[in-house]
C-alpha cells in the first residue's frame, strides 16, 4: 500500500514551503499562478486528501456531531436520524450514535462519553433529562439540541412536533365519524408526551361537548409499546369503547394484535388511530389511520439548529413543527346500535 500523501511531500516535490502548499490548497495567500497550478496539479495526481484530525486540531473542531437516541430499533428514531445525516453530510460532519434505552442516567452517561470524544454538538432524541441540560451545557461547552423532549420544563434549544394539536385532530376525526366512547391509551414511561397527547384528546372531547369518561383513559405499566397496546384492549373492551386513540403506532399495532386474538373486528367493531406514521402503518391489516410526525424534517431542523449555534447565528430557540392526520382504513363511521 502507498503511504498517505502529506503537505510535506508536496512541498518537497514542488520546492516550496509547507505554508505555501497549505495556502494553495485552501485557495488563499499570495503566490504566482504557476506555483499554485503546479501544487494543485500535483496534489490531484498524487491523490492528496486533507488530514481531518490535523485540521480539527487547527480549527478547534472535530466536524463530528453526537446523536443520542432511545434505541436504534425504534422506527420513529430512524426517520429523525435520516434527517440529521442529510444536513450533517452536506456540512461535512460525521454522526456518532449512542443509545439511552429510556434510562435518564444512561442518557447522561452517553452525552458525557460524546463530550470526551470532543464532538462539536449533541442532538438528543426523546430526552428523559430535558431541562437539566441547561446547567450541564455550561460545563459541556458545546450546543445541545433536543428533539421531542419528554420531560416537562423549559429547555433552551429544542425541536418538537405539535403533539397536542395532532392528538386533537385524531380525536376530532373519530368524533366526526360519530364516535362518542373514545378511549385513550397512553404511555406509562413517557409521562410528559403522553399527557400532551391526552391533552389534545380531552380538548377535542370538550370542543364537541362530550364528557370525559375516566374509565376510557389507560396507561398500561408496560415498557414495550406493543405489549402496552395488547394489555390496553383487554382492559378497555369491557368499557364498550367504539374507538381507541393510541399513544403511538406501535401501541396501536399491539391493539390490532389483541383484537385479532379476541375476535374484535377493526374497524367494524372498533375504530383505531395511532401516532407517528411509521412505515409499518401502511402494511398492517387494516392500514392504520395515524398522526404523521415529520420525522425527517425534525432531524434536519435539529442539525440546522446545531450548525447555527456553532456559527453563532441568531436562531429561533424552540421550533414546533406541524403534525397532520393521515386517514387510512382503520377508522369508519360508527354503525348505529340495534336494540
């Protein structure tokens, strides 16, 4: 294998100083057109590529961004990472991933590990730590951007989806179809975001003049979303709901699985709505009505915010992107009961 070509090698072959070669490659400095052309031609001929580590030492940046996710198995997270990588790649940044597995202590440990690796910025998805980053930021010394913060409290820089409005749209859709006994299946381990979505659900009921039945609101003690959905239907079915709005799509898929086992037909016996619009919602039977979160756009916005902070631009500190309802075949107009 050939040894890596360095600025020193090019300088010796052309007969100029290291700094002259460096300036020529960067397109700066004064020198004759002939000298600049010789340096650039030789660099191209030898296949010279800049030493990223050496450049990072000079400019004080590593051109890396750390991204903390709940788990890489979460299909919602995958869309956000795609958006981050698109913007990061265009800006010449490399992305380093770490998983928190919904554990606040582990989340902080992953962020600390990224700090030790001298990343230029950190993006945290679905944070369980949230506003605690304000004091941590002062010690960390680099920008930290949250995507879908799951802990109540103010944070300096964040990208979110308007979860309450998305939940309101989902519930309003069911009400327009004639449903009045609408259940909400929340998440026991994502309390803040679950309350946000429950808030939108309750707002839609109030706007329609419907009374909230506490017996139709449940948050099963399950850390697995699919398992939570399965447990929820078994608990709710005796309460005679005609529709269910689930915290997320995986929870709704758990409801679908339980319905199949219990002989409950969806949507004939029970309409069902999820939240997130992950890819699987198009392929389950029936395809799932859900609230679309613009995951890729959220990832792009988070990386753009991080770059803006690095460039010391004046940026909007908290961006809330719009959600939208996607209607598929898991919701239908309620059939009148026959006495």
